[in-house]
C-alpha cells in the first residue's frame, strides 16, 4: 500500500506490479488534496472516533460497575440478560428504524448518529463487567462504603485506576471499529466537508477509473492515528487482553 502510494498511475498497472518506492509521492499527494478535503475528512474521523471512544469507555465501565456492585438490585438479572441478548442482534436488523429515529431527531448530515447511539455498547458493558468482576473483589466496595466514599467516588478513585488495562483494550477496539466504519456514515452524511475518511476516499473513484496511487496514499495516511494510538497504549492493551489468563 505504501509502495503503490509513491508510484505513478501508469506504474501501478504494470505487471509485475512495482515492489520498490517510486518518485511520484508529491504528485499523488497533490491530487489527493485536490480531489477531496483530505485534512477536514481526517479531522472528522478523529473527532467521531475519539468522542465515541470516550463515551463508550465511560458508559460501559460505569454500567458494568453498577452490575458488579449491586448484585441484588431488583431487576438486575433481567436487565443484564437483555443487555447480553442484544449483542446477538445483527446490526442490519435495526438499520431502518435507526435511520428513521436519526431523521426524526434532525441528525441527518451531522456526526451525532455516529457518536451518540454507539455509546450504548452492549459488548463494551459485558467486556468491562467481566474485567471488573475479576479484578476487583466485592470486599473492596464494602471497605470504600465504610470509609464514607460515595458511589461516584468509589468508581472514580478505586475502580477506574484498577481497570485501566481493560479500558485501554476496549478503547483501541472501539476506536478501530469507529475509524473503519463505512456503512452508517454512508447513510447519514452527504456534505463533502462532513464525510469521514473511508467515505471521502471513495470520491477519488470516477466512472471510468480510480486514482489508485492517491487512494493508497490517503489510506496509508489514515492508518497513522491508529498506529500512534496502539503504540502509546500497547502495554495496557496486551495486559487487558491477557488479564485473567495468568494468576
């Protein structure tokens, strides 16, 4: 992908394909920024993915904390069962009702449909529930209560510091899924300046040809935020995935 982004449009169609870097990087970059508002689309993807990830981390961990702490709360088993069961519903099954609801809210051609509905992430709640249940003993909540800590104080000062690896793993998975999401942005976004990067790159395709080098260059640049996030969070990400496998 990186090699093709440095070669000319003529070279990428040669057989065998080029396996060395070319000298057309600047020309490809110029066509990329002329074809689409690349940096605006890049910012849109960063904003949507980052905002959604923060909401998912907070809501998922806070809901999971409630399920773990209040094990005898009325209706807990029913709510937990509904939450787990919703994971098995295919997203396509609710696509039309979802679109109608977004339209009734006046959110078409805005970023809110890509941020607010995914924040209620059943997989995220289940993930954090399993992590909190295994990482924090029940006696910890009782000790915090005896010391006079409120529910919010217990969550923020005790639970969150102990579940950082789980949050890191969930954060990277959520950010990645949001970053590469193609279907829902395609349905709700029409303004070119509001498109996320995966949708915007398709605009480099015409009726008769596709600017392969420009698309490859845009795709190569689009993975940089994911690589940066993973590099900084890799230690916590691996710890979150392997937690519980070794006592």
